[in-house]
């Protein structure tokens, strides 16, 4: 499935990547958090409701996921 068109998306990646293009990029667009591979910017995108993504991050930080 090709990447959805997120014309207002501001894609970001972690500052720890230091110019490396081998990472995940994140964008927040109207209640949705989208993830894509920085090596394939026109490829698939995972999109999560913002609340679900926040729960995922919380689980990762606390070791529950």
C-alpha cells in the first residue's frame, strides 16, 4: 500500500540519528500519529490514533510492551 498523502505532515526523526537515513520518521496529523521508514519515504506508512500511540510509548517506556 503506498504512503497516504499527508500534505501538512512535518516528518521528524530522533536527533540521535545524526544524519543517518536508517531510522523511523514520525509525523502528527489531525489526531493521527504516522510512522514511516526514512529509507523509503514513499513507501508504507503506519498510522495510529494519537491516544493509542501515546499508550504504546508509555508501554515501551515502562517495559510493559
